[in-house]
């Protein structure tokens, strides 16, 4: 393995940071909740990072950020990824040039145009077209916030304005996150939450809370994320009415339970994770397949999250077999990003078994990349999985060679 390949591995960065900190293997392993031998194998590339919870635990043990370990943002592997990365300066400027209570000194476009652009950016995020979602998102952040604070009446127009502003923050956050800038994504999510608090729409505030907690979790701030979600569930549950035409509060509460389940799973609290998962399933069965704020909450999405949670709990092929016992209607997700994430989770959970299941893992990872390359190629765990599968392969596999070329990573073998 040459120096460039070694530098691409999370384990190599962990070893460098640990040594810079003057910490022993045993101390860091104990803080991360793993054995010293396992940490040694991670550092030397003999084991890969398959669980995000493990990545977060190790970052906490080392006293660094998750991004310090992953090396994000990565050099873009294709033109679309480069275009998404190019959107970050305008997002950063918009979020720092004025505060959440400021009225930007601009003349915004008509409200209908802003609402349409924000919704289109949200849809592009769902289809994993982050380069398109990021187009004009910086100016959209500025104009939609100006519109939200200047539209007073009627109530429907004010609601439309704040929805556009919060949706713009969501799109900016997703683009930032997928481009590898977790801190900027969290800033955008917090701006959306601060804006939603200025408007009386429980479902919109719940959505903003859920997304802020999601980005807090990505940063490893689990305690804060848990508190935000717990408060959100308590505050929004009274607004849930399954018989109402507007089921957004019920959908958001369900999504909050899903996020709580995943956070608990990352901390290896299996009973708590499954309890939240079952509560989300109950909500999904009551509301059916919905698409509030273009998040596609429903039984199909809950089935997909079962796989993600199974990965964090290291349930291996059992989670895969349980989740696919009844066919998952992937088309019902209506989102290339979510479909790609599901195939990626299939690959991750099967890779936990190793051996004969690696072939299926490669197949699912290849599908995930072909469905939404902008989603997968910027994911540090996907890059780790490519290297892990390559290291374990007993013979040359064309699909793996292709994946390494597409991801821009070298071989894991000496």
C-alpha cells in the first residue's frame, strides 16, 4: 500500500491523531468502547469502518471531529460533485452575512417564485442531484429569509414564505453535508430551526427540529440531538391527528422516532432503538405512504431504516433477511437518494458477514452508486467499504475495480 492509499484510510488518520495526542491504543480503545486489538486492526487497515456509531465513538475518544477522521471534503470524483462543492462559498456567505433575526437588505423575487425554487431544490436533494440543488441556493437563502420577515398577510402567504425559508435552509444543509462540510450543514440546519421558531406552524417547526437533530447526530453531538428530538416529540405529539387532511405532524413525529432509534443503535442500546423503531412503524401504518416536506415517510421508509439500524447494531445478514422477507417497494420511496441509501445499507449489513456474502455486498454497493453517485461517492463509509471489500477479495473482481475507479480510491492490498 503506498502513501497515497494509506492517507485515504480513516484508520491511518486515527493512528496519526492518537500519536499526536500522545495516547496509547488501550486508552483510546477503552474510551471508544472497543478492544485495543480491534483498534489496532482499524488503524492498520485490517478492519474497515462499517458503523457510523463507531466513527463517532472514535472521534470522541480522540477529541477530534468526525471530519478530522474522514478527511472530508474529498476531491470531487466527477463534474457533478465538483459543481456541488462549488455551491458551498455562497451558502457560507449567506449564513454568515446576516443572523436569523435579520432582514437582509435585498429585494426578493416574488414569493411564488421563491417557494417554487425552494421546493425544486428540496426535490433535487431527494433525487441526489446536489449540483442542481446547490444552484442559486445561496441567493435563495437570502431572499427567502427577507421574504419571510416582510410578508405579513394573509396568513397563507406568511406560511408559504416561512416554509420556503426553512426549506431553503434544508436544501443548503443537504448540499453542504453531501459535499463533506458537516459544520456548514449543521449551521444551515440551525438557521432553519431559528426561522421556524418565528412562525406558528407546528409541523414546520417539527421538521426543522428533526433536521437540526439529524445534522447534530452527524457531528457526533448525540446528547444534544437526543434532547432536541425528545423535546420535539413531546411538543408535536399533541398536534398529531390521523384523521386530519394534514398529516405532517404525524409524519414528523414518526421521523423523529426513526432518528432516535438510529442514535440509540449507534450507542448500542438495542432495546431503546427497537422501541423507537416500532413507534415509528405504528405511526407509518396509521398515515400510510406520505411525502410531507418531500421526506417520503411511510411503511416503506421505515422498512429501509430497519436496515440502517441493523447495521449499527451489527446484526449482519439477519437484519437483511428480516427486512427483505417481504419485498420492499423501493419505488414507493420516490427518491433516488433514499433508494441509493437502502442499497448501500444492504451492502453494509451483508459485509458484516464477510465470506460468501461479500459478492452480494459488492452488487448492492454497485447498485447504490449507479442509482445516486453524488450520494455515495462522498460518503466516507462507502469509500471504506470499497477498500474493505477489495482487501478481502481472493481474486480480482471487475465490479470492485470499477468501484475503486469511480470513487477515486486506490487498492487496499499491498
